[in-house]
């Protein structure tokens, strides 16, 4: 009888252990499912962030290109302004030369007129 009771106690303990193991397996499966969902959510978030990073990098590249183009335009504008200033100086110099020639011609005409009036 004692052996039978000990056997029943052992069997009861074994059944309890089996039931605990089954409950543990069930809980672990639920936890696994929750974790898999979390992993999927985080992977989606990572993909979206990667896309956002790529988009920002593309915008950055575009801005760098625009910055480079603006710099080149600024250089061209500066060169054009310098060329315009050179042309203005050259024209001013030519005009001054022409004005001097005209002043010289006018002086000669005035001198001839004065001499003609005096002699005539």
C-alpha cells in the first residue's frame, strides 16, 4: 500500500511536471509569436528608415550638384564681370583718345580761323 501510494505520488508529480512543461511550451510559443511580430515590425521600420536615408542621400547629392553648378555660375559671372570691366576700360581709353584727337582738330580749326581773321 505504501509502495502504491508512493507510486501514485510519483505519478502525480510526473503529471504535474508534464502539465507545467506543456504550459511552459505554450507560453514560450506565444512569446515566440509576439517576438516574431516585433521582429517583423522592427524590420519594416528599418526598411522605411533605409528608404528615408536613401531619399535624404539623393537629396544631398542633388544639393551638392546644385551647389557645384551655382559655384560654376558664380565663377562665370565673375569672369564675365571682369571681362565687362576690361571692355569698359578699353572703350573709355579709346573714347579719351578720340576726344583728344577731336580737341586737337578743334584747336587747329580755331587757330586757322583766328589766323584767317587776322590775316584776312
